[in-house]
């Protein structure tokens, strides 16, 4: 398997090859994902909820992110490693540069991910100017859960959809190398994916995104409580974790995941 790079993701979009992505938080799982040919491994701030037992991603610190990124980095040879910039770690361009520096120099990340639209343009431009590859994130923004009033689908109203599309174009112009679309209607995600040149990676955004991402613990049925409707348990029909991850990869590449019941209209 060849090393996945930012350029690889762009080629996959151009050739209409689906990008497979999963979250990961340690070396053992990272090796399983890497061996399964997962294109992008995200060290998500979701670790606050699925690893630390927090009720949101907000308490996660930059030290937490560097630590888990280091562990995942030790387990991969092929996948592109992306690390989330945690809440309030990129409030200004200078702070964002300091955070990105730690995630890449200490953690070994190949790209950083941040949430937000128009308000993040200056920050993204500063990162890109300093050779930091950036993945944007629009739609449902977990770090803004209190501002949004909970975990809700975004962009169902026409004016909201138009706003998200405009933000996607702004982030593209600012220089992002990829864009996560979370919990938006399928039609909106499809439109954005066609309108911008950078790869889109969906989570609860339908099958028409250029790729898909889920929380690893969700596809293995390890999370307690109510599961989001866009999640599928791939372990229940497979004999072990390795087989479940391969099944997820195949489902994304074959466009059988997400299905209609795992998609918002």
C-alpha cells in the first residue's frame, strides 16, 4: 500500500473513488485501521466522549490531543493522520499556529482539522500560509453544541443551506485540503460536493460525499446510550474487529454505506 497524502485525496475525488475515514485514539486500533487500507485516520476530539467519558468534546485539551495523536502515529504506515484542534485552541491565528505546531511536530499529524465557517477564514489562511494542511468542518459542529442548542441536523431550511454552501466555498478559497460535512441533508451535501474542488467527507451527510467518516467505537457497537441514526454496527455481522473494519471500508467504497435509513433529507 502506498502512503496516502493530501494529493492522494484530491486524485480520489477527481477519479470518483470514495475516501474511507475512521476516528482512532491508540496504536493498537491504528494498526488495524492502517492494515485495512483506511485512507484517513482522524484523532478526533470525540475521544472526550468515547474514551474519557465526558458528555461533550469541550473538556478535551491540547495535551490530550497530542498524546493520543502520538499513539496513533506509532501504529500507522500508510494512512493520512489528521488531528482535531480542540475547543478554544484556535481562537486567533497565532494560537492556531501554536496548536498546529504541537499536533504536527510533537504528535506527528499530517493535517489538522478545525470547526467553523466564515469566522475561521483568517485562521485557515494563516495555517495554510505556514504549510499546515487543514481540514474544515461544517454542518453540525460538536464544539458549538451549546450555541446550536444540541446535536441537530443543520441546513434543512433553505437560508441555512445557502449559508453552509457559501461557507464551504469560502473555506475552499481559504485553502482547506478537505471538508467534513456533519449532519446535513443529503441534497445539500451532494450540491456542496459538486460545487467545490476539495474532497468532502460526510458523517450523517449521505452517500454523495467524496468520502465517509464514523467514530470507530460506533461501528463496533462499543458506545452506550442512544446511537445516532447515521451509525451502522459493522461488528454484529462480522466475527472480529478486523473483519468489521474491512466491512466498513468495503461498504463505503461500494457506496452501500450510508443507506437511506442512515441519511437525512
